[in-house]
C-alpha cells in the first residue's frame, strides 16, 4: 500500500486581532477551521488557497507569505494531511455568493474566542500560533511546475 497524505492549503487572515474562520459541518458536527481545502489536479498551491478562500468565505484572498508546511496524522482515521498555510489579506467580499455546501457561515474571531470552539484539527491553532509568533517565509519558496515546464 502506498502512503499518500492529502495535500491541502489554508488561508490565515487577521484583522484587528480577529481571524477569518469558517464554521463547517463535518460528519454531522459543526467545527471551526481556516478557509482551507484540497489542491486540485493541475492547480498551484497559491491558486488553490485563493480559490478555496473565495469558495468558503466569498472573500477575495491575496497571499502575502508562507506561514508553514504541516504534516498531521489524524489518530481517529489514520489519514495524514500535508497542509500549506498561507498568510494574506482579504478584500472585495461578495455577500450574495453562495458558500461551499459544507460551510455553515464565516466568523471573525479572536484567538480566545476560537479556543472555546470545536476545531476541525489541531492544525487550526498551530497555524495561528505560528502567525502570531511572526513565522513567515517568502512566497518565492513555493513553485509550480507542470508538464510544459519539464520539457
């Protein structure tokens, strides 16, 4: 059997001490997460985080920095996730846009408020903790090579 972690992206957005989060329904339970999701085939990491943020929050996300790359194994189901967390900002919210079907709503929460809510995974707080600790890398560390680049 070949081990393959799920490749995901997450947007970490902070405004005046509050973080943009989604409340989503996972296996019937409401949990909190950054705007996040899977990288699709043929999609760059930056394109994926912009798309996922738009689909889940109706905000247009502008990536500014790489916060970290996190490998997490879910003890409940044995699956592993490789999350690339991107810090940035949002502009141009479209309140008429329908959100992804699993999204209940969006929130701007302080860290203290978030700590009192059920989380999708420990990755949520780890990404925010790293953001607050000032951990940042340049986006130039991320590369996307498709078949034409290999030729």
